[in-house]
C-alpha cells in the first residue's frame, strides 16, 4: 500500500474516534439536562402551595365534556370534577371558581380532550 494512503486512512480512523467521543459527550450532556429539568420540575411542583391549577382549568371542563355535560356550566364542571376527585377540600372559593370556569372557544377542545383522557 502507498504510504500516503496509509497515512490518510489512519487520519480518518482517528478522526472517527474523536467524533464518536464527541457524540457520546453530547449524549451525556443531554441526559444530565433531562435529569436536571425533571428534578427541578418535581421540586417546584412540591414546593408550590397551589400546583397544577392552570392545568386544571383546561382538564376539568374537557373531562366534563367527555361525560356529556356542558363544559361552560360551572355547576356541571364542579359536579364532574368533584365526582372524580379533582376538586379538593383545601381549595378556596376563588380557586374553585377559576378551575370550573372555561373561557376558551370550543375549538380548544381539540387540544384539551387528549389530556382529559388521561387518568
């Protein structure tokens, strides 16, 4: 074999090893980032006195719609939410009003119904 060709092949082989190491390092950084976001998210959720209220505003009326109720009626949404344990005794009157009032147009249910199907 020609010496120049051997040198070129050796150079390509070494460069390939460096690229593999760089990809592996990138994967490590990605995994560390994912773990960091998970830990921070769980910590913030546990520290918050009123967690997930913004999600309950969308979830409760969509769940009500799945049970053949009027999602724009606060009474119906409250009844279905209470039936499935989504209204808590520790919620204040203001929080209960907020999580049972649905102000979004009917087309928003396209996005919220899949979440309401979750347990």
